[in-house]
């Protein structure tokens, strides 16, 4: 049974999320990568969603399949019948994984059910912000997973739509990378009313945590951490969730650590 967000808030140590599944081993955002989380007993998953032309919620990171697949397909402008023809394992060049399709969120929920906690990252275009938020939330509720999910996005307007639809736990993601608009690089998107912040790990400092968590009362999660020393630093600062490509590495590290003594 998946943990709830309240349990994450009250935990002594951060919950470890598999970034796009167990993406250091299996093709990112595919059923094999998600299935590995169950086998490795990882408690939480982070994944990316789009809405395609035929209305399905598609689990993949980019707006087109060029980077991961053998066929280039524009996700938002294509029916799912076209998208599912893509071999999403092509980029790994690993003979163990062939003919791995891009799944729908329905298929992921059918596989993982309520056995993990979900961080579902909305990847909208300007035209799909509202429809993606609405369809995702409806599906989460259909599966009875609302207490076991957060919805996050770099796009604060998409997060606002989720909030307007009554979704309780929402996060704005940000970093200092040039791909993020300059006026959103320090978490300014929080003004939409989210209760969680998801900065990139290298932007998190003791002073920023003090402001964000102790003064402004946000919960803090971060991405993508595959170094145990960095994970320890973040845990000592009070981060509630750590997203990792190799979640088993970070999980094992914390299992062998003594309880944290936080200020």
C-alpha cells in the first residue's frame, strides 16, 4: 500500500522517487522502468505526462519522440495509435530492451496501482495546460489515488489549473537553467498557490531552506540526485523527497544511516 503525503511530511528521512521509473537501468518512462521499482521495493515514482491528439494521457518526457525513439512523432499533434508504434528503448542501445512502447498513464496505474507514491509532472503546451491538468486529475481520482499523488510542473499556470480543480498537493518545479524563463528561476511560480516547491538540488542551501520551509511553510522536494553525499546534505536540510535515476543506491544509503537529527 502506498504511503500518503501526510506520511511523507512526518517521515524522519526523505522519500526516494525513481526518476522516470528506474531510469538508470531500464528505458525512462516505460513499463519496464516502472516495474523495476516494484522489484527493487522503491516507494515512489516520478513520471512525465502529455495529452495527445486523441485524448490519451501519454507518459514520456519530451514533446516529440526523437531523443528516445526510432520514429520521430510529435506527441501533442498525434493520435496515440501513432505514438505507440515508437520503440522508446532505442536511445539506450541495450539488446535487453527492444520494442518497448510509450505507455499511457492508465497502463502505468494498472501496473503500479496503489503500491507506490506518484509525482506526476505535467508537460503541457500553452494549448494543453487546462486539458492535461483536467484529464490527469480525473484519471487519478478514477483510480482512487489522490492521497498517493502530487502533481508538479515547471509551468505554474498548469499547476494553477490543478489547484482550481481542487487537487490538494501541488508543486512548482524550477532551476537556474536557461530553459526555464528567467522570471521563474527562483520559484516565483509559487505565487499560483502550490504547497510544495521542487527546486533542482544545486539551488538548495541552508538559507533558502530556512526561508522556504520555516518562514513560508512550503514542503521541499528535489531532483535529480545520484550521489549519496549530496543526498545526505539535502536530507539534513529537511528535504521531504529526493528524485534519483538510481533510487536503489540512495534508498540503500539511507537504510544504513542513523536517524537524522534535524534542527
